[in-house]
């Protein structure tokens, strides 16, 4: 997973902010380091 703000996915509702999750590009509603860390923690909890 990675957060991105490169202006290359104009179809995303939160353009230019988006995130890459596996092989998908998704809207990024909260583009902050805090939101990223929270999301990573949530993912890690599901694989424990």
C-alpha cells in the first residue's frame, strides 16, 4: 500500500490524492502521515 499525490489518475474522486492497494487505485480522503500509520496498523492487526 502506498499513498500518492501524483496527478496521473484523474478519474479518482479525490484527485490528485489516491492510494495504491494491491493492484487497485483508490480514493485517498485523508492524505496525512497519521492516517497512513493508522491504516497500516489496522492492516497489521488483521494478519496477526
